């Protein structure tokens, strides 16, 4: 795998606005205080969620996300891009230091995973969320652009056994936490302010829905996510 580094952070006091397809996630998380660890310790302490099977395509994406987080933790740069078989993983180290708690951090990514102001993929993270999470230790935002061959291996089953037709690329967006040498995907739920993201530079059409792949049911779900309004 190859790694490139870059860091572009825009701080804004409003939510992300775009005519493109957007969605929101309401979530929150807590974590425990971490300590500085060696590369060897980190590589031995990658913790997969109990519902992840790395032999399945969706499991391989989660594994790639955590591998990207390991690369970031072992880098002195603010962010890294890791090329994996599942897709390009962009990982950004988050901090709320000296930032207005009512503002948001907006990250934009190009097709190769690099951060750029011209990127079609964007994620807006409330600083209040970052402040809450980092009380326990190291926290990162990970965005994996899933490769087409992996995407085609995902189940197309939705709610009530309905058939799902994808109208945008699959992104895996996670907050990753490191505590005492253990690196895992943070458990998030119940945010006061939403995380807003843009999947592609195109407006939604009637009938479009935002969905995530539920690892517990092995199907697509719309619980807790929605297509954002143009005002967001």
C-alpha cells in the first residue's frame, strides 16, 4: 500500500451548503484517554467491531478504514491517504483546540482521497462533537471511497426485503478512536448537531434516499440518516 499526506481544514460557523446530494447523521460518542504507543503496539491492537466479518466486502471496508487510522497514528502529518484493496482511505486527525465550539470543520476530498477545495466529496463535523470525543483521547475522521468491484459485491437488499439501486458511490465515513493502544471504530449515536456529508456533485432526484449498510442485518437501512435540505 502507498501513503500520501496532506491537510486542508476549513472552519465555518454554518453548516455546509450545496446543491449537491447531501445527507445528515445524528450521532455522538465517548472514548477513554489514550497514551502514546509504538508502531508495533498499534499493529497488534486493531479492534474490529463484533459484527464485522473481514471475509465479507463490507467487513473488508471497515478493516481498510482501521488500517488507514493506523497509518495516520504512525505519521507526523495531520492526515494521510492510504491505498487499499477496498478503496482509498482518507484519515484526518481531529482537534477542537482554539476553535469556536459553535463552528464546524469542513473537509473536502478528491477522487484519489486527497484533500482539496475542489473535491466533490465533503464532510462537515461539528466542533462540539470533536470536543466531546477528544476528551477521551485520540480521535480521527476516516473516509473510505469504496472501489467499484467491492461496491458490486455488496448486498442490494433494503428495508422489508426491497431492492436497492445505488445512485451514488459508496463511502464509509467513521470516527475512529485510539485508547491505550487499541484502535477501533467509535460507537456514535444521539448527536445534538448533525454530521453533514456530500457524496457526489449532483442534486438528488425525487425518490432518492440516504442509507447506510447495517452490518447486523446485512442490508441497507435509512434509520438515523436523511437527505439534507438545501439550507444545510
